[in-house]
DNA sequence: CTAAACCCTGTATCTGATACAGGGTAAAGC
DNA sequence: GCTTTACCCTGTATCAGATACAGGGTTTAG
């Protein structure tokens, strides 16, 4: 019996957010016990984990739904449709990875510059470069 | 003269959002013309670009502010402080990159499976794996 | 010198997410 | 069994982040 509370604990998701995802259709409505308690399946657990990851990576609910829809591809979509949709997502994700790597690179520079010294950080000249485009 | 509208156009940011970022302190208040128009600097432009990138990568306003603060390190922070803060951010970013790469890998599998065929996508068995953890 | 295009402020609205209130259910401790 | 505590239910309020709109001034193109 996987109740809403247990699902929340296992995924780290806020318990109210689970209900919210159900109302907006992101997480399918689970089975109910005789007394009306929600009873989730392992499928729900996996799906919610994915949703949380996607949201934390900056995908909107709608985009997340789009990614999930790839797994459910209704009969009216051809493989070619799914393929082009998928590749659009791949491009988007590649861009996110690039951006994150840029930021990471800058932060690494900051970190190594600040090595050891106890002097004020305000004298660190590399910090300014965080804004740059490459 | 870099007005709010021009800044919006150049960054792709919604014009109202710019004002919002000013009210929450994420984007510093710019200079004003005699008639009260905002006049932004290149610094604002760079900063807003960074903010947008950070937000699209799933960092909250607060986290984004934290990243920006690294560039402004007030005198009361030692280099050691900045260093540890920076490394925490690096870890977080590394995790985001890993997650994105997982999703990308799955999508690549989907894409290559769906190659060419005009059959219904619903028969694609790989899609299911999108939820898995590795 | 007028009209369109743009800026200002304040406030309302929307989405995504959480919190809370009022009431029923389950289960641990007597 | 019975009570107490922890949990679930629904509906609604709140909050953050962002966006839209209304009413009015400014700039600029014709």
C-alpha cells in the first residue's frame, strides 16, 4: 500500500505537490482504497521521480509532459513524428548542458583563484567573467 | 540609450519581467533620464542574460542571486568562504549535467529506434526506459 | 502638430507550488 | 474494545515568479 505520504517520503516531493500534479494531469490518478485513500503503483513512483528531475532542470510542466508523452506515443503519431520531436528535445538538452558547463568552468576558476588565502574575496578579478558568453 | 523595451528585445526577456527583477532586487535599478525613463548599462545587459540562463537551468531566483553574489563578494566574506560556496554550486551543477545527460541518452535511444519506419510509435519498447535511474 | 509607439506606475491575473482548515480513517497503545 | 495519534480526504487560501492590463505621460515619425 503506497499512500500519498509514503510516495512523498520516497521521492522527496512535497505531499501537496503530488495532488497538484494529479489535478494538472502530470501524474495519473491512482487507484483508490474502499475508504478513498490513494494507492500508487511503482509506475507512479518512477514517473514522479522523472517529473521532479525534469522540473529541477528547468523544464516547465508542459515540457515535462511532452517528454513523458514520448513514452506513451498515442497511435496517431508515427515513428517519424516521435523522432523529430525527440531530436528537438535533444537539441534543447544539449544547449542546457553547454550552459551548465560554461557556468561550471567559471566557478572552477573562481574556486582555484580563491585557494587558501584569507584575504577579502572582493579582490578576486576572475569573478567578473561569470557574465561572459563563452 | 538602452531603454527597458530595447533591453527586453536584446535579451528575449519579457519587458514586465525586467521590472519584476528590479523589484525583487535581482537586477539593480538603472539610471533614469530626466523624464523618468530607465537607462540600462552593458552591465545590466550581461547580468540579465546570465539571470535568464540560470533561471532556464532550474536555479531559483534566490540561487541565481547566490551565484551573482559570488561576483560581488562583499568585504565580509573571506576567500575561503567564497571557495566553499563556489564548490557547493559546482557540485549542484555537476549533478544537473549528469541528469541531463541521462535524459539525453534515453532520447538518443528513442530517436535511433524510431529511425525511418512509418509504423505507429506505440510499438516502441525503449520509451519505457525513460523513467529508469541510470 | 498629431498619431503611433513607447515609457511610467499600480494593480490584477496566471501558473506552479504549498499551506491550512475541517473532517474522516487507520493503527498503535492501553 | 476504546482512545489517541498519525495519517488521509477535500476545498480553499497563500506565496513566488512571472506576465498582463489600465490609465496616463513622453518621444518620434510623418
